């Protein structure tokens, strides 16, 4: 009888793990996306010139009257 309960407990753990797997996979994907985007935030990508070198800002922007 004890073996039966052990088997049931093992099956319950396996079912629990299977149900939680998509949740954990989603968390892992989310963390990977955050890490991949982090180096780009707030920094110019290598080799790109600042936008002010490519286009002149509107006079109101340069005089800070916006």
C-alpha cells in the first residue's frame, strides 16, 4: 500500500511540473528579451551618428521654447 501512495505522489509531482512548465518557459523568454534589449537602451548603436548630425532640429527645439 505504501508503494501505491509513493507512485501517486510521484505522478502528482510530474503533473504539477508539466502544468508549471509553460509558466516557467514564459518567464525565461521574458528575461532573455530583457537582457537582449538592455544593451540598446539609452545608447547609440555602434557606427550610427547622432540624429543631430543628420537633421537640424527645429528652431523652437534649439531655443528650448517647446
